[in-house]
C-alpha cells in the first residue's frame, strides 16, 4: 500500500471510532476463535512430531509417519467432541454461535465448553484495550500480534506446561526486528533485554536446581522472558519478574494451602509472565514513572 492510502486509512479510522472499535471487536473474536484451535492442536502436533522423531530414530525409516493422517491447524475440520459431527460454518461463528446454540451441539445436544466463547470474548476485550491504548498506529498493530501470541502461550502452558518454540521464537525475532524501527524500544535495549530476560531466569533455574536438586520452572519460561525483553527493552525485565513472581508465589501458596496443588508438582509460570509482560507492554512506562515519582527519585 502506498503511504497516501495508509494515511487515508489512519485518518478514517481515527475519525470514526465506531469503525475502529467495531472492526477491532470483530477481528478480536475471529482471532480468538483461531487461538482456540491453536491452543487445542499445537500441543498435539508437537507430541506427534516428537513421536515421529523417536520412531524414525528407533526404526530408521519413516513409513509409520507417512501413514499418519494429516493433523494441523487447518485439517481435520472441527468436530463435536461428543458425537463427532462436523461443525458447520454457521455454527462456528465466534461467540454468536455459542450464544445462539446456548452452548450445546446442534446434532447431539452435548455441551460445548464455556472456555471457547470465553477465550473469544477475552481476546476481543484485550484487543480493544490495545487499540484504546495505542490508537491507530504501528505500535497498536505490533501490540495486537504480541497480545495474541501471549494469550496462546499462557493457555498452552496452563493446559500442558509447554511453551512452544514455534510461538516464542518468531515473537522474539519480531521484537528485535521492531526495535530497528524503535517501535517499543531501540535495538540496544532490545538485544540487552532478550539477553537479560533469558539469563535472569536461567540463573534462577540453575541456582534452584543446585540448591534443591529440582527444576522449579520450564526452559520455555527463559525464552518467554527473553522475547518480552526483546520487545520492551531490558528496563522492563525487572518489572516483569516482579509482577509475575509475586502473584505467582501468592497463587501457588493459595493452591497448595487449599489442597489443589501438591508442593512437588510444578506450577506453570508462563501465564504469570505473559500477564506481567502484557501489563508492561501497555502501562510499563507509566508504572515506572509513577514508581520513581513515589520513591522520590524523580521530582
Ligand atoms: Zn455433538
């Protein structure tokens, strides 16, 4: 698109909030629906790949892999988990279909989990907040991509205790790339942020393992904090650690006290990092400024 077209779009959207927020709402719902698929299928795809790799290594041939049916984000089409009936496109409209069907399959009446419309509505809500915060800008577009990635990562970690490289790595590179244009941070701060983010948790991980002989977090957590550092610069890293570790510890203690979590059992840290990172993305600078003013470091 040429610059005048872009400027025209920007002016139109800025002057028509209904169009801007309506469009964001619709886009957020559609992306939320796609994230449902990603969260459900990506871990299965990863597991299949590991199995394939192991089989190849063991047998030295890939005949077993070739026989397997295609399973990715596109194929097979969505089906009802109760009756196996394929879900028609008109029953697959984000949020609306669930509301119209009152959370039941059209074919068998089985319940469709509340989680799906909640993720769609949640994605739309967070997308609206991003656009409200950044307006019509490159920052808003970039922040939307990061927001959607963080939603997927947080949910996959909650479900499976995995943080897929196929999401963390592209986001890390994108953060570094955006720093070249100074979208959220300059390149020096971004590179140091990635390094600082990775190393800080790496040190905690290995320190904890030396002291206790246990692994307190997953290695994916290092990569998640590295990517947040790449997007927001090294200055954001201490804040993200603080905003994730404190709530993480509180929730962990509460879960153990209520008997819903064993002390030995690791708790996913990714969702806390993702939430802290997202807060830092939207309000990090405001929080730092307020803190400095409060502590009397800046007048
Ligand atoms: Zn059904």
